[in-house]
C-alpha cells in the first residue's frame, strides 16, 4: 500500500514542462483583464451595478460587504491590472496580482445574484488555481497541470450531464427555439433552419461536453478534438451572447496539449528541471478534497429536487450552462395581516428590466424580492403583512405554470423546497406540455 | 466495435427524433420575421406618425386661433382647440406603443432620441412648474423648450392650459407662488389668461415640431424605419431580423407597465401607488377626461402590432403569424382572445377612469384583470416561444 502511494506521489510530483501553462497563464490573464475592461466599455456597469436600487443577495455570501457603487470603476481597473500581473508576473508578484484580481472580480460578481454567470465562476476558479499553484520556474509538478486539466474537464462533463434530460435530447429544446430565432443569420441561418438541426445540435453538444476532455487527452484523437473545440465554441460565439466563454474554453483546451507545445512554435528553449518532489500527504489530502468538491457539488441538484430546470435548486455553481429558455410573469399580492384589501406589485417597480427578467424564473429570487416588498410595506403600514406571489413561468415553450400556490405566504415561508414540491406546476399533465 | 457504438448512438438519436413531433421545417422563417418588420413599419408606424404630424399641426392651428381671439370672444376658439386636442391626444395614444427608434428613451433603445417624453411624459408630470413659469412670465419659445424638463412641455401641459379655465394653480399651498402672493396677483388680472394662451401656443408649436422630428427620424429615406426593415443585413445594428423584432417587442411593454400598472392599477387602488380604496387623481387626462378613450387606442394599437393590421382578420404579417409558424397557433388564439376581451372591457367602461374609480371600481378592476391576462402570456410563453428579449435586458452576457 505504502509502496503504491510512494509510486503515485512520485508520479504526481514529477516535473512537467511549464511552457504551455506559461503561455496559457499569459493569455488567460489578458482575457480576464479584457473581460473587466469590456464591462466598462460596453456601458454594462450601469445596468449591472449602478442602476439597481435593490440587490439580490447570495445567502451564503451575505457576510461580504456590498461594493460601494463609486468603487465599481476602480474595482474593474484594479482587477484588470491584477489579472495582467497574474498572467505575466512571477513569484510573489504573480500571487499578489492573483489575489488582487480575485478580490476585485469576486467582489464585483457577488454584487447581485441576477448577474451570475457560469463562466465567471470558472474564471474565478481558474484565477484562484493560477494564483496558488506552483507555476514559477521552467517546470511545474505534474499534479498542478492535471489539476488544471481536471478543473476544465469537470466543467465539460457536468455541462454534458446536465444536458441528459428529455427537453434537451428528445425535444431539442431550447436549441430549437434559439435556432429559429437565429435563422436570419447569414451563412449559419439556413443551416439552423434544417429540420434536424436542433436535435442534431442537442446531441452533438451533449456528446461533445461529455467526451471532449477525453478526446483532448488522448494523443491520437487530439487533432480532431482541437478542430471540434474550434468549431463548437466558434458556433456558440456566433449564436449566443455568452461573452468570453468560448474564448475561455478554447484557451482551456490548450492545457490538454503536450506541455512543450510552445517550444515547437519557437519558444526559447529552457531546460526542464529534472527530478521533482513527490506529492506530500497533506497536499494530497487538500487536492483530494478540492477534487471531490468539484466533482460532487454540481450534482447536489439531484438531492434538492426532481427538476432543476423548474425549481432551480442547485442550478448555480453547477455548470448547468445554456439549458433553458425560461420567462415568467411575476406579480406580488400584498395585504396587511387579517385584512382583505390587497395591493399588486410588479417587480419592475423596484428592479431594472434585466433584474426583473432574470428573477422571473428563479424561485429563490422571487421569494427574496417578495420578502423585501413585504418588509417595505409593513413599515409603511406599521403592521405585519402577508405576501403572495402570482408567478406564471414558461419553460422551453411550455404554457405558463404557477410556481407557487396562491395561498403560500412568502413572509412566513420556511421551506422553499417544500413549497416547490407542492407547486401547482406539478399538477400539469404531460399532454399539456407544449414543447415540440 | 467503434462502428457498433456509433451505430447505437445514431439509432438512439433516430428513435428520439422519430418519436418526437419534429419541428416543422420552414426555410422562409427569417423572411417572415422580415415581413413582420416591414408590415410594422409600413402599415402601422409610418401612418401613425404621419397622422400625428397632421393632427398636431391642426392642434397648433386651433390653439393659435384661440390665442389670437380677444378675451371674452374666444369661447368658440377654445372649444375648437379642445376638440383638436382630443383628436391629437387620441392619435398620440396609438403612437405610445412605438417606444423605439426616435421615440424611445435615449439610453435604453436602439437609436433612441427620447422624443416620446418630449411629447407626452405622463405619468411624469409637474404642472406646478408651468404655473410658476406663468408667474415668472417666462417666454415659451424654442430656446426655452430646448432645455426645459419634459414636465413643463407636452400634451399633459397643453391639456392643463386648455381645460383648466379656473384661477387655481397646480402647486401645493406652501409653494412660493402661493406663499408670496404672486399667483394671487396674477390670477386677479387678465394677464393670467393671456399668458396661458401664449404658453399653450408655445407648447403646441413645440409639439408639432417634435412630431415632425419623430416622423422624419423614422420615415425619411435612410431613417429608422428603413434601418429597421433592413435588420440583419450587412452593416445593420441588428444582427438578425429577430433582433429588430426585439425592439418592437420592447415597445409593446407599454401595455404592461403603462396601461396595466399606471393607467389602471394606480387609480383602481390595485398598486401601492394608491393606498386608499381608489385614487381618481392618479388617472390619466385629469382635465379632458380622455383616459378611457386613450386606453382603447392603446389596446387597439397593441392588437394591431400583434396581428400586423387594424383589421379584425387580415393576412398582414405580425407576431401572430410568427407564433403560428412556430407551431403555437393555440397560444396565438389565446392571446388574441384575451386582447379582444381587454379591448371590449375598455370600451364597456364608458366613462373616464377617474370617474370609474369612484362609480365603477369593479369594472375598472375587471379591465385591469383583462389586460393582465394578456400581458401574463405576453411576458411568459409568448417571449419563450419566439425567444424575444427586451434590448435593455440584454446588458451583460448569458450562460
């Protein structure tokens, strides 16, 4: 047993050429800096940070102080500088740059739940790994390279697993809806109009996500896999507004190449250190915990409910990427306790258009806003109030369904899961499903 | 072995696609989207803007007649001006649904110039500002309107000037013009009416000029209308025709926010803007009493944009045809039925909203419910089926 561990520790600690990760780190640094600068240049800081008068909090991160609006441009600028230093710096400078980037990026991204993006989470994780891993010098320990590969692979595989559902694989939804909307595109449009395109696209995307890390890892299939990466992410870039995601994932694919690949392009030869240090037990335990968390945490939706697309329980931090076309008409009914006089409140009274659209299909955010409105009105009336919600949500072209029972008081709701388990939408018969 | 795996995968995929009602292939789909844009532009937007210019010119002329008439002999001229106002106001109510392009908010829509608020900023109004300007004897000329806030110009101000013939002002008792006696002094002299006339004429001129600006910005060669109908072409600001439809869709939100919430919900005591049983004072068109007629025009235009025509049945291409093409004929029928019910309920109200808020609150609340029944579908399955998005919602990325 001990001998086997020593063998494994020796293998994991063996040095790999650091050339590819060096190039990768530089490009990721530039990409992340560009992502922050782009937020400013597109004017999105307004709708994302400056215009909202109400913010949806991450319950798990409620301890993080809210970034003052005046600091948003500074956080963007300083974060971008940090990302560049993370990409090009060495030693303490690299780590300091990484910490600065992570602090600014994280602070900005935790501002409002409706700003959540899977690729932001991935960018943060990769930034953190590039900060803490031992990446200085001409080589890096094999476990560090494989941890980066694992991080990318786990995203793909979970994104693929999330696509194994009836809507995606049988109905071709939501790709069918998105393809139809994009049939006016030059070149791609006529292809999207082909009758089998949505199902073909759905299956291809699912199989791609589930298997691409393995095709990239095998030397024989790697060239084809790289072409697939370029085609797949090129197509998603052309079709969807998913920001840096296609570029991020294309760069990530380079992690699977031979670690010395930049040398073939003329990278100045630097000797790779020989020997290396076997993986220590404490580090191994830490790595195992990180790997287990990344492998298992995205699966929690299976424990939290039976339909994550409707209930959104376990939707975030789980690589459930571009899975649904979901929109809702939400209005709250508020009344003083014990009275019959009711007021209806439209979320747009307090939210920006973007926030209202994002929250309309997410039950936890619907509850969060309802409670805020309730507290607000209770203060005005000087009495406790009850808040009910009329949330009619359409998922992947289905007729709208009520997410909450009309008599559920959001102010006293203790168990969101139970409320969702009793949701009227579950009473819908399969025949009423309107997807095609 | 590999071949067998590939064949198995193909078999599974084939089985799935064979047991699923397959999407109806329609290569002319993008063409339909473009036709919907062309219909919207040619049959609805351009004629509505042209009629606005005509009616606003007639309004300016009528107000001019009233302004020139001598005091004591101007009753007939005032009646004509009021009639012209009603015509122009109701024409404008259809244009309210066109909150895109030059009429849309400058920071929120493609090529927005904010001209809607310049013409009619309701429910954002501040009539006290105008009364203060009357006291200050401010000249209501182009220079003034170029920099003045939207609350001191537009149809709401003109309505106040034409229909309020009393000597009361719209300011609070503790406003300076009331506490320092300057209003009382003006109200006691013939100068009040003269200044009101001058202001009314200034506002009417500004309305006409702004309506022309909106019409030209939309309908002139190379204007917004031309650009919209070319959505998706090389160099267009819209990537696809569907992206152009997103802007039209965003304009339709008027039926949800303005019609449902502001025009009905607030006076009917449904929204927290009104904490009393009902709030007639929050109704639109408080002086002229045109609120219900305005609602009918808003809903008729909503229906026209949805179907592509003002006719009850028509072959014009609208959002309804896009739904049918997407296999959602039942949704189209349901939305039309709810929209027709809302129009019928608005017509049945038969009295201004402010009056209904006290005399027929049930009727008003029923109308609100009828509009909500339509907008609930509009904001959920309709948008999901056509994958529409309000451009303003598009800030930021997805995934």
